[in-house]
C-alpha cells in the first residue's frame, strides 16, 4: 500500500523573499513530504516592489537544492488553491503577537470556506 503524500502550501507575496521565509520552508519540509511555495499575483491592495516573475526566480534560486519544493504563482483565494493542489495544510509564519491574531482570524475564515 502506498503512503499518502503530505503537501503543505506556503502562500505569500514574498516581496522580497527573506531569510525568515527560507527558514519556514526548511522547517515545513520536516513536517510535509512536499511544500508548494505559492507566489501571489499582483492585486489592487498591494503594489509589489518586484514583478511576479522576479519573485518566482528569487524563490527558485533561494530554494535550489531543497528536496520536494516547488515554486509557482497563483491567483484567487489561498484556500481554493490549496484544495486544487490537494494540500493538507496552509503554512503561515508568525513574527509577533499581532500576527497571531490576524492569522487566527484568517484560519477560522479558511476553515469555514473549506472544512477539509
């Protein structure tokens, strides 16, 4: 019987990619068989410093040699993208207490949209 592959989605703008992002990807690989780094396309709320193509290239270079990491773009709701990619979890980073409050509300919203 084949083992089910676990997949986590780490979504963000990554504008620019930081050592914190790379650290979180490394730690996620200890939990998941695969990590998809999903780079958000530009939207009206944010004006990224770098283009989508540049951000993807920066991440591909920064994660070169990491096993089971893919970098791709997405648009729309992260929860819908995670469902499409058959991911079991959405990976998020928390830097300070105020991040936790925001991320907790986002997690509750995502759970309502996709209880699976």
